[in-house]
């Protein structure tokens, strides 16, 4: 008698598990269909910008010494907007700064990965990954910084037709607190109406 009850209980559990797993299998597909297509979220950034940059000299050391750079950022659309390439060249007290940013859109995840490289380093960074919501882009990664694993956050905000703000911050405590170490404010450079 108890063996029959056990078989019935196992059969009921298996049926319930199949029902639940079937519902969950449909859920990601429904969520993917409901996701907003963000492949043109960086279209605002295409063009040429005057860039004012502030950089914290020694992040996560308690230092409050910032240096400033002024330069130009040129952003080009790639793959009809599903990617773009940004080139920053700026001058400051620490010399010439060249940064290349490659931003790639993943249509399946409806998220962007932001990849950066400096002409001084020759390598590409760990990508921050995220998306835009309500006019604000948030992108995160987990990477090694001076021998410690930290969280990195990149934010795009204050976006208008002719200006935007980019900010990078580090966290050593899993995102409870953040130290901003890079702030770039861009103002669009418009060509004169009689330019050919």
C-alpha cells in the first residue's frame, strides 16, 4: 500500500515538475519578446564632440587629486547602429590621451557591451555590459584592479541632442559604495551651415 502511495506521490511530483518547467521554458521566450529593442540607443552619440574630461589620478587609494583634459571625440556608426566606434584624443597635464571605445549591441540579450582601449596599453578592457532605461545607460563588469577584484560601473546620463555625460566608478564592497574616477562631458561640434 505504501509503495503505491509513493509511486503516486512521485508521479504527481514528476507531473508538477514538468508543468512548472514547461512554464519556465516559455517565460524566457516571452521575456525576450517583451524586451525593448535597444540597437539604436547610442545613435545620440554619433558625430563629433568637444570633450572635457576629469580623471582621478589614483583610484581607490583615498586620493582626491584630479587632472583635467580637453579634446575631441569622434563617434562613427557601424553595422547600421548595432555597433559604434568612438575615438577620443585629448591633452592634459599628463600629456596626450588616446582612447578607443567599441560598443557592440547583442540583439538576443538586448544589451550593449562597452569595450575600451588606450594607445598606451595596446589591449582591450573587460567589457562593461548593460542597457539604457529612461534615458540613462548603466553598464557593469567585475575586473582585476591592482591585484583586487572590483566592480566597475559606467553611466551615460544628461543626454540631449547636443550634450551628454559619461562617468566611470569603482566599488570595492560589492556595489554598496562607489568612487567616481572618470567624468567626461561632451558638447556636440556642429559644422557651419555653409560647410560643404
